[in-house]
C-alpha cells in the first residue's frame, strides 16, 4: 500500500455512516440552503422511458425491458419477450415422439439434459413404462451434472454482470470439465440429446466413472474457491443484500419455483416433494434461506451445487452393471390420453403437458418453462430499485431466453 | 395440414430412433412385449370433484383419472369461480400452468387447460373447459397472478380471449401479427405478415391473412 497516511478518527466515523445517516445529513444540509420562489426544474420528478435491451449484455440473450424511471429509480418494468420464439411446441406436433427429444435441447440450452429428462418422463408416464435401475441412476447423475454446469454458468455470468470478473474464470474452468464428461458420454457438449424414451441411448464408456469420481471428490474444494471470492466480498454483498426481496407467499402467488422460491424460505423441491427416478433413495438436503434477496438466492444456488456433488457421489456408489434401456415398442403409439410430468430443473419446475390422439405423434405438447413464469415476477422485484440493480435482478432469476420464448 | 399427416407414416419413427432399433436389428423375430396399458377411470366420486360439485352444482361436466392425475372438465362460465374455490377451499395455491388444445373439427373447438398444485396435499389437479372460437373465457389472473402471462400466451398462440384480463396483449409474437400459430390450421412454414412490426402502420390483424393465396410463405 502506497498510501501510508494515518486515518483520522473523523474519517473513520465518516466511513462508518449508514445510508440512513447520510440521507439525514444531506437533508439537514439541504434545509440550510435558502429556497427560491421559482426553483429550477432539474430535480423535479422527471419520468422517462428507457429501453433496456434487447441487445444488452446483461440480459443474457434477447430480452427487452421497457423501464419507466424517475431519475435512477425504477417505477415500472415491462418485459418484452418473444425474440427467440421458434415455435417449438408446433414442431413437436409434426414429429414422432423420439424425434421431439432434440428439440428440447434448444429450450434451456445451458441445461439440455434436464429438458430431455422431463420430456422422456412425460412420454414414459403416458406409455406406463418403467426404466431400468442403471438408467435411472445415470439419468440422475446426468441431471445433477447439468445442474452443476447450469449453476456455474449462472455464477460466472451474474458475477460479471455486477463487475466481478474473476469468478467467471473459476466457474467456467469446472464447467468445461463437466462438458467434457457429457462429450465423452454422448458426443455433444451443449445440445446433448442424451436420453431416450425408456432409458438412455448408450451405456457409460470405460473409465468415465473413475474420472467422474475424481472430479466430484475435488469439487467441494473448487466450490470453496468461488465462495472465497464472493460470499464475504463486501462489494458483492453491497450489490446483492436486500436487493429484490420477495416473500415465499408472493413467490407462490407468482408461480415462482426453483432456487428463487427456496431462498424465500419455502422448502419445496420436486426431487423431494414428488420424487422421480431414484431420488427418494438418495440422501440430500434442500438448502433454503429466509430473506429472499439476491444474496440469499446466490447462497442457495451455491449450496445446491454442494448437494448435487453429494447426490452424484451416492449414485456412483450405487451403480451396478445392467440394461440402460427399458422395454419400449419400436413405434411409440400411446393411448389417446393426456398427462403432465415435471422435474426440478436448475431453474425451477420444468413440466411437459402431452396430449396424445393415439397416433405416433403428440397431438399437443406444451412446455411449462420455469424461466418464463419466473421472469413474470421481475417487474415486482425491480420496483423501487435503481437501474443498476435491474442487472443484478435479471441475473438472480436465472433466465434462459431459449426457454422463455420457446 | 397437421393431423391428417400424423397418421400417414406409421413406420416413420423406426428410423427416427436408431438406438431403439439397434439391439433388435439382429433378428426381426425379437419383439419387445407391449407396455402395460393404463386405462383412464371415472373420477366423479373423487373428493375434489365432489367439493366442486357441492359448491357449484352445474359446473362439473365430467371427471376422469389417468396415471394418478385427476382431470375435471367444468363449464366455461364457471372457471374463475372454480379456480377461486380450489385456491381458497382446497388449498391449490400454486397455479402451475394455463394452456390450450385445439381440436380442429370439434364443437366447441378448444380446450383451455389449467394445472393447479397444492402444497399441503402434494398433488395436482387439471381443470379443463371447452371453448368455442367466438367465446370468451373468464380470466383467472385475478385469482392467481401467475396466470397472467400464461393466459396472454394462450391468446397469442390460439386466439382465445380471456374476459377481465388486465393486459391481454400478444406476448411471444409481435403486435400486429395476424394469425394464431398453434392452431392446427396455421401452416408450419409460417406466414408472411408484411413485417408488421409497426402497430401504427399495421394494426392488429393488419397483415395479409393466412388464407390469402398471395401471402408469401417464409421458410
């Protein structure tokens, strides 16, 4: 440190003043200024509309927000979405059930495995098929790896949004390794297409389990690295604590699920509430926090990553050789019925509602996307905050526009 | 064009699912047994259905249960009241989703489908109502804030109007877009709507209609 000047007691006192004290001081200073009969209009309420996006780096895609501001304060936010609408639900109707799986990759494109999983689960429910034990365990491993990689993308990018560049490099270092595991398993890194109706397309390659075990054993110390950079970081806390507070009741009212709901004190996770595959046998905690602010959502996601590592470790121990594909007819023609199935994706409840008319194509396949529903609460979160907090809030909901617009 | 084609190529997904076909490729004699069929059962006696019927005697049209999921079909006019009843009396506090299904040749043409979840019961209920092309459905966005965007999406994709919705604008397509993409008669290739991105020049429905022979098909 070049600045060797001793800090005086007055300066220390000034540095420790809270926002409330600063405000009181500013007000009393303002009172001593003589008031003119014709004050200048510069500081009057001046509302204006601001276009935030669609080409803005912090919107994580093509999201446009029409923000009505008074100075820096947000009065109203109107999200304008649909820039990435590709008619996925229409495409499902024109293709057979197995041909729909690659389309799901393109919904939440940073978490393709969970999308594949929800789709396959829905069709399996419609068909009434059971999938083999080994396939269940590998699906859970892939899901949790995907949750890790999705949370790592979130951690890195929302750090950058708030000016913390360093965590990005650490988070993406581990994400690259996870993508390597996916690549080795199914050949793809992003659009995985790694599940099939009735099980999995491939068995694991030789050595995959050993390498994954090594990676997972090492992972908690890597998560410590991120926490060291952010958890007690003063700037990070200043930008996130008490920003975008939402209560659990309001979350439910808005249909908000996933880490956002859990950070508001509601211990609800579909892996525990309505277990699918073999989640009911696994031992894991559901991290929750009570304040429901941006900082708590950060803590919940980081804790979830630790739990994911725990789940993967248990699944690896339970793995035994066996089939990875259940008995499914070659031409899939379900009964003319309707079914809804959902899983806990990294963003929240991801559901598929499928209506069959007895042919080999779905008559209607609807996606219940967590990002779309969670984004709906953004105007509520942003109200009264500053424009720069909007960046933190878009990050904290963790939206992926591919899923919002479908 | 969509659903008559769905029956035309029954063997289409034999080629579409190579991993499924791969183990069976050795001998055509190997045939996996068909999965066990689960039939839908009548759920009129289900307590939730009975509860709705007790509160609104004329509301319930039918009820069934399939794969442990209860579906209640109610009259279109009563949907907002039924939603309020389910929220307040049966504790279905979380509106999961609102969407629709287009049964092109049926009268009335659409089904609007609602999913609700109850935290205390840890269970879901599906509520449906049949809606004709000219009908309006009472909006439930007063009851569940979460239904706001889902109803807008249903209007955008199917052209079903929700009466009493605070802000029923298109959400995924743009203002002035002409057509409802998820209707079965909307062409998969899309339509040229005259780039109607300026609502002042192209008001709602201002572009060429999907039936217009001169409309250019954009691929």
